[in-house]
DNA sequence: CTGACTACTTGAACGCGTTCAAGCAGGAGC
DNA sequence: GCTCCTGCTTGAACGCGTTCAAGTAGTCAG
């Protein structure tokens, strides 16, 4: 869920490569709409394919004509939320100029957007976590969405008044995206009411990151920063 | 997958609370042994409960008398690897006295132990990643193994000659375990031959952690350290 | 030795996600 | 109008993990 939330992604790829006709597209939307509603109403595991089909007034097999599996239905949800995060973030970025509130706003916006779907985000997460899954935030298939997400964090950094080491500036967007992945991971596991703990994690981490970023220009920390950047470079390499 | 690998854990809790008799224990072991063998031979998803039962010469229902679910069978696999990691780590801890080599050795030992199961682990990871799964390293069922794993990292810290802030010393074992979880996550996704990138991640991170831990006693960093510790405390709280 | 208790064992049955051979329908070409 | 072609639709059937009412057998009290 929301691993790669943020990007404006193409709205759910169709399964058949054949030219789509109007009737098919209508049925497809009907099934997707019905499924997402039921997921929201009674949860993912409790919603059976049979019920989705019945509620949509089609046969079970019909759902499988348009979607490879029950999990693929979630892709539709996934794609919708990405646009929503982008939009919510845009508002923050237009009104804030300092790094900390910009970052904080964008992270909270991400949680806001995904909060209504927390319970079945966990299920999507199960699929996304599999290294071979196209839903994985690290997969090649997610690469455009991931790039867009990193670009969002580049906006966060570049649009801010923060002064920081130029080397760090280059890496920071990707590091912040990684931190965002960490927040999402925490959020998925967070069972506290209203996801209070995730909110606290954000509110606590952001000033800390902000402080460390400022400190990065301190002489005593230069070697450590160099070391960290070298580590990133060496791990990224795959030779 | 090795999420909680590391500890010497009690070898798979029995389901029935009643006093266990010899016959039951034997059947239990037989089922577990058969299941793990089949998982290794043909993979987790491809091994059905029916086949496990048949191969073990018992009824399907009998497997469910001893194990709550198919997933619970994997716990047996975990528990074994934990013992192996513990043992491998023990050797390092006995011969090294400085923090960095101790940590580095223990992390590498963890990868060594799990390397033969890398492909298997990737499949299992999908299951373990689900927050509601008993296999999740954060689940209640994994709690004894998790505690033991944290204890291992407490050994790493306490047995070393490193001087560090007492507050940090208290938190460091759990933080190192969390870092280990991160390494495992990276490892699962690591497709490089011989898992070179994971090795590099360890070799690069350890000196960095070591340096940061030393720097933590510096005056300029005290406020940041305090802030970080407060963050941990506030996030852990669930009120 | 007998009965009852209980740890252990059974396999048919359930509901699930998924598949597939079979049919339906509406537009293009004649 | 007829005939294909093909996008679309069907629902019985499959194999899976899991459950459970019904049994079996070892043990202990009397």
C-alpha cells in the first residue's frame, strides 16, 4: 500500500490486449467499483469473489476475465490513492518554505490519504512485500511511480530554504523516500487508535532529520557524512 | 525468513496445553520433519497439507491437532536457523572485544546461516510480511524469539569495550535488532551473486554505526541524541 | 478386571480462490 | 438475411487450507 503512493499513475491496466469495447469497460468498472466498496464495508478477507460477483450481478468467472486475481483488484485502489497523495502534497508545498514543515506536511498527507484503507492496506502490503511482485515498490514495474515519488521529495528539498551539503542534497530525496517507505511500513503495523503512533513517529522524526541535515555541515560530522554517502554509493552499485 | 533468526528459542510451542505424552510428541516431530523436508524439496506453496499428512502417514486433521495452521509449521524452520545463528555468533563474541568487529561478525554470521535458504526465504517473506501473520517478526507469537534475538545484540554491546552514553546503551540492542531486520529486508531483495551487496551493506554500515555511537558522547550531538531517544520512547508508548 | 477419562486420530465436509469448456451477442462482410 | 468472428459471459468443478463430530486406545482409580 502506498509504498509507491504519490505518483499519478495510469488508472489500472486492462488484462485483455484486444481492443476494448464499451460494454467490457463498463462491466470492468462495475466489478472494480463493487469490489472496492465491499472491501471498505467488510474488509478484504471477508469479501469473497462470489459475493463481489453476485453484488455486481455477474458470474464469478467474469471477474476473472477482467482481473487476474482477487489481489489484482487492489491495484485499482492503489492507483487511485497515488494521485490523491500528490494532490494533497501539492497544497503543502505551495504554502510552506522551510524544510521541516514541508516534509512533515507531505508525510502526514500520505497517511491522511491512506488512513481510510488501513485495514486492507495490510493485505496489499503482503503482496507488495514479495520481492518478485510487480507491486513491490522496488520492482521494475513500479519504477515510474517510484521515480515520481522521489521527485516529490526532491520538491520537498529543493523548494525549501534549507542550506545543506551539495552531495547530501543530491542523495536526500531518495533517502527521504526510503524514510517514507519506513513510515509506511510502521503505519501498516500500527494498531494504535487513529494511528497515533505513526503520527508521533512523523512528528518526532522530522525535527530530528531536520537537525541532522543542518548538522551535516558541521566539521566534526563531515567524515561521517562522507562515509555514509560512500556507503550508499557502494551498496547501490551492483557489479 | 529469518526475520527473527538468531535466538536460541524453545523448539516450537505445542498447541495443546495438556501434559504432553511420548506418543504425541513423536507424531508432532514426524509431521514437522516431513513438512520441512517437503518445503525444502518442492517449495512452500507447492506443498499441500494433504501431501504432508500422507507422506507422514497421518490424517490431515492430525496435523491441525499439533499446528494451528500451515504457516505455524514454518516456525519450526525459523527456530532451527535461530539456534544456528546463535551458535555461529557465540564464536565471534568469544573472540572479539571491540564493538565494530563483534557487530560485523554477528551480522555476517546471520547471513551465512540463512544464505542456503535465500530463494525459499523470499517466498516465505510474502507470508511473514503480513502484519497479522504469526510469522511476522513483530507478532506476539514471535515474541520469545524476538526477545532472544535482542538479547544477542545486548551481548554484542555489553561484551564490548565501547564506551557510550548509558541511555543509548539501554536502547542500542533493540536498535541493532531493528537494523538487523533492515539488513534481512535488504537481503531478501538482494539478487546480486553471492549476496555481495548485502555484504557491502554490512561492511559499510558497521563502521558508520560504530562512529555514530562514539560521536554520541560529543557535546554538539547530545541534544540530537536526547531527541532521538525521546522519539523512541514516545513511539514505543501506545497510550 | 472394568469402567471412565482423555490424549490422540480420523476423514468427510465446508467455503474459499481460481479455472475452463461451453455458450451468448452484436457487428462486419457478403 | 445469414454467417462468422470475437469480445464477453456463464457456472460447475477443482484443489486448496481448515474444521469438527466421531471414533480409538492408552492409563489410572476402584
